[in-house]
């Protein structure tokens, strides 16, 4: 019995699912399995039923972002950027809040698709903003038009 519980604990750790195992009489096992669809009844060697119940992990609620974050992507040599909603060809002034540096970029792609990130700038623009070493930086955006 103890070996089974250790095995279930090990499997739940590896699989990322928390399992609870308890031993009780067969009528309680049938009632629990009929009431809860997430339950399975397994029989062990000495014909004693064991109820295995899966507990679902709680999802974190997506909180609001405290500031706008910019990141950069590597292979471009022009002053370009990716934005989720702005039309292609729009010019945007991006200012790094940490050091006050700014650069004007042209939107030519869609993205970023990571929470709290509002713009992906090219490597050349990231170098002008001084964010190469950190990879991300808090920024302000000012849309200049086409």
C-alpha cells in the first residue's frame, strides 16, 4: 500500500498532475466514481479498491500591465518594428523610458504576441534605444502617421 502511494506521488510529480489516493470500501469507491467524472477506481494486489482523483490546477488571471514593454528581433538592419494593430507603413516614435533615447521606426510586421509587450523593434532600432543588453525596455509610443 505504501509503495503504491509513493508510486502515485512520483507519477503525479512527473506528470504535473496532483493525485490524491485513499483506500476505503468498494461501495464508497463506486459512489465517488459515479458522482465525479474525474475519478478512477483502481484495484491493488490484495483486492482493496483505491480511488485516484485528479485535481485541476487553478489558472492565473491575466492582470493588467503596469507599463508598455518593447522587445527586439535580430535579423533586420533597417529601422523597422512589429505592432499588433497599427497599419503597415505607419511611422512611430519609440522612446526608452530608462534613458530617454528615442528612434523613429516604420511598422512592417505583426506582433509581439507576448502579454504586456506592445512593440518589437529591429536590432538596429534596439541599438539606438540602448536596449540590446537587456532585451526589453519600458517605452512610450507616439504615432506620427504615414
